[in-house]
């Protein structure tokens, strides 16, 4: 005989399901004051997400084209990285003066379009049988020029869209957008490279950059550049004086510059180590880079909380230490499955550390800079921190070719751990527990420094 359904049990079960759905909805519903509820910031965030997918393809396809298709040596890989860094050394300071005289959003959009053109030129040269390491050097140099100008402009645009006291949150959300691409992007890039080849995969990068530029065109910011009566060289010197007179900015530039030297020493041999020492295929390299995405997602999700708990200064130092630990581990990784696992772990630690460092580094330098100086401060800081990157890339390439690929990684990890200890003991960074505000007195000092 069939039993009648227990209506009370059904109602209880239905109520439990409703509570579960309500809890899930509450968890994934934006808070009333969430930045993503702001239409302008949401559009900017969407552009960052889109271009980040393209960046993942570029990050893998360009060095893989050099290493696998053109059989580049470690020294040539170091030179390829150097060509991308040289524009920062040459153009950063003058571009900062120029940026403070023009609207930043159009520069940002033009940069996306230029990058798309440079990316699309690689498969075109390949089809025409003209592709060479020299062509890749030229593409890397153009990318460096774009990053020098449009990259600085994008950081200033963020300060025009978001209030200063929410810059750590905004940088963390931008990092989360990049992190989402970091998780899915390498797998997508690896599949595209496996299916079409590294050069052709760059066409997808170009398409995503064009889409990003289209999204940015819909952003409206109220910006009135100052009248351009002042002279170029006095303005450039004023930007340098502002940075060099601010103790916090000097310490930030020193720490980030040391990290850049280590990072570029490791990055020039990273792909070579994976393909030639560990024997990974292009697709396997792409899948391994998914772990970098997990690290960046983790840092983007918890980085703001870590910064609130430990302070922006100590949190930045922890990021440097995380990257350094990954490089040290990879330098002693054995050949075989364990070595592949350590390669993936190194990428995760790098993603975690790099995001944790930069969301605090960017917020700290933006929080102590008045609006009229943002362009010059950003370009001056980028110039200072990337000066050590060029010798870092050359040292990494030289060690990789004349000693061993592991030597480049050991140099990066050992110097990075030393930098971590020095930064942790720095009273300037250790004392920063909350994001500094720009008081009126500092604004007056900055106004004096602005004078030629």
C-alpha cells in the first residue's frame, strides 16, 4: 500500500532549498556600496578583463614563437625582454610631462589600438615568410612604448574614476579581473597555440585589444588638462623633485625596482626552462600557467583583507617574499613529474606575490600624490623601478647561456629573499598600517615643487 507523502517534510525540504538559494544569492549579490555598481568603473573593469585575456595570449605566444619557432638562445630571449623594457628607460620621464598636459583616456585607447596592430603584425610576417627575431624585437619595442605611455595613462584614469580612499579596493578589483583571465587565459592560449601555432594565436590577442578599446570609448571622465604655458624641462625636473623629496616614494621605488630586476632575470629563462629542461610542450606550458591564475585570483580575493589586517607596507613585502620563494624552489626542481609540479607551484607563488605587492604599491604611491602631479609621478616611478629591469634581463640571459638556466632562477630567488628581509626591516614600510591620506600641508609642498 502506497504511503501518502509527508507534507510537513516536503515543506521543510522546500524551505531548506529556498534558504540555500537565498544564501547563495546574498553571497554573490554586490554590496550596496560595491565599486562595480558604479557604471563608469564597471566599464573600466570590463575593459581590464578583456585586455587581460589578450595579455595572456601575448605573454605565452610571443616568447614561445621566439623559443620554439625561431630557436632563440637565452641571450636572445634576454634581448627580447630588454627591447620591451628600453622604452621605459628612454621615454618614461618625458612621457610623464606630456601626460600631465593631455587627456589620459584617449592615450589609453590609442595604446590598445597600437598594441593590437603590433600583435597582428607577427602572423602577417609569418605568412609572408619574413618573421625573424629582429621582427620580434621590433614588436617588443612597440609594446614597450605603448606600456610606457598608455600604461601610465591607464593608472591615472583609475584615479579619475575612483575616490582616493578606495584605491586599494579598486586596484584589487582590477587585479581580480586580470586574475580571471589568468585562470582561463593560459589554457585558452595553450589550446590556440596547439591548434593554430603561436604566431596565429596573436590574432586573437589583437581582436581582444580592439574590443577593449571599443569598451573604453564609452567611458566619460571630467578632465581638464592644464594650459600648456609652462616649459618642458622645468616640468620634468619638478616631477623628479616631487618623487625624490618623498621618502615613501623613494622606498617604494627601491623595493619595486629590486623586484623588477629579479623578476626579469627569472622571466627570460622561464619558458626555456619549461620547454628545454622539463620537456613541456607548448600546450602543457599553457596549462601550467593556469596555476599563475589561481595565485592571482587568491591574491585579488584576499589581498584587500591582508592589507587591512597587516597594513599596505608589510603586505607589499610579503608579496616580494612569495615571488622569491617560487624562484628558489624552481632553481632546484628535478626533471620529471615533481619538477613540473614545482614549476606550477612557482607560477602560483608568483601570481600571489606579484598581485599582493602591486595592489599595495600602486595604492600607496597614488594616495600621496596630488592630481596635477599624477602623470609625472607615475612615469617617474615606472622609470625608476624599470631601470634595474634591463640589467636584470641581461644578467638572466647571460647566466642562462653561459652557466645554466637554473643559475638565472637562483640569482632571482636569492636576491629577492635578501630584498624581502631589507624591506621587512624598513621602518618606512613597516610603519604603514593604513593607506596614507594627502593632507593640505603636503598639497602645499607639492604645489611648491610644481613650480619651475
